[in-house]
């Protein structure tokens, strides 16, 4: 163990520092979207946590846990150190990452290397993430009830806010991090021109829908439904990559609409809408990716069949020519043989006649 740590201390240290900085930054950003005290309508650190656990090998998970603990120490300072020894505070601060780990292990065992282009993988991802966040929410609410941070009448609201707040954070962060991971590993290639076109289209799309929302607030429901159209188009044309990238733009627009609205019911509705939108977009993108792969395989198989058929036709033509040549050779052989037989038999008959005639002449002379 010590030898492994010495060998990989550079990677562990870089993961520890990067995760702690990113997690802390995303936490401060999420504080601006609180629905209840200490409960954010979107919790970006949950997305950072899940992305790290999914994409990093399990041997680096201790660095993630230690980095998250250090981030909480930095955020809460001495108050954190003072209250951390109570069981309730321990549940509130550290068990989310520990609770998430078994579900990520189950996810990795069921899918292996995660592929957003697979319906099976996306379905397993959403199943285990929802179970993980539901379990985390129950643990967090139990700890908050014990410490008095949440009162009994707000338990259901807190549970919903925890679950959907974490799912929104995961919906925003995980697809983006996964795309970056695929690009860095050169599993996919994205041209700069395509990135610029996507950014321009996203800016125009978000700006247009935001103006519609500002000038026609009564149509907010229909405006949000209109936001799904680009996801469908991108999924059909570009598969999981287009659906994931476009879903990110749609979520940004929904966050803007949530920021404009001050209604708490609207926030919960937006959380649910963003979660469902992400699930649908990822499943649709994966389904279209598999469909496109199947179509490409069918095209390749058809081309292969055409090639084989052409080769068969050429072989049949060649066989026909060979058969005709064989028949011609056999016919020529028959003709040659018949002529040889005719000539040889004719000569033999002529010789026999001459012999018979000579024999008759000898007999007559005697």
C-alpha cells in the first residue's frame, strides 16, 4: 500500500487539489440557489462528486473523500471543526460521498466503462443515481432533523429539494465532464468550428427564449416545452453527443427562468423538469446513437452483400465461360478422336481388303 502511494503520489495529489478547488468553487456557486436553509435548488458539488467517482478508478477514491473533507473544512472553518464530532454533523457533511460510493460500484459492475451512447448504460446510470440521491437525501434529512436544522413540517420538502437539487447538479456537470473526458482520451473528436457553431446557436437560443419568457410570462410552460425541440433535433442528427450538449444549453435556460421566478413551487417544478429533461435527452441520444450504429452496420452489411453478390456473379460468369470452354474442348476432342478412328479404321479395312484380294489370287494360282 505504501509503495503504491509512493508510486502514485503525483496523481493522488493532483486529484486531491483539483477536486477540492472545483468542489469548493461549485459549492459557493450553488449557495446562490438556496430553496431552504442549507438546501440548494441545484447542488453542483453532487455532479462533481458523481463525475469523479464514475470516471476515476476506485484506487483514487480516497483522494476524492479526503479532498471533499478538506473542502468542507475550508468552507465551514472552525465551526465545522467544532461541530464535526457530533454524529448529526458527521452525517450531514461526510456521508453523502460515502453513501454514493456503493451505488457507483454497482453501476460500474453493471456497465463496466460508462457509455452515454448505450441505452442500457444510461438506464443503469439513472437508476443507480436516483437510488443513491434518494438514500443520501434520507440520511441528510435525518441528520438535519437530529441537529434541528430542519423542522418536522418541512421534511418532505427537504427530501424533494435534496434529491432533485443533487440530480440537477449531476445533470449539468456529468454530461459536460464526460464529453471532456472522451475528448481528452481521443475517444471522440470535436472540431473548433463545431464548438463555435454550437456556442453561437446556444446563445441565440437562450436569448430568444429568455425574451419570450420576459415578455410573455404566462406562456412559461410552453416556452419550456419549446426548449425540448433542439434536444430532439440534436439527438436525431448527432446522437448522444448532440443531445448531451444541447441539454446543457436547455438547463442553463431553465436556470435563468428559475432565477427570474421567485415562486418556491416554480423552483421545485423546475428541478423536476430539469431532471426529467436530462433523463429523456440522454435516453433519446443513446437510442439515436444505437439506431445510427445499427443503420451504419446495415449499410456496411448491405455493401458487403452487394460486393459478395458481384463477386458471385463474376464467378458464375467465369464458371460459365470455363464450362463452355470445357464443352468446346470435349467436342474438339470427340471430333479429333472420331477423325483419327475413321482414318485408322479406313486404312485397316483397305489393308484387309488388299490382304484378302492377295490371298484369293494366291489360291487361284495354286
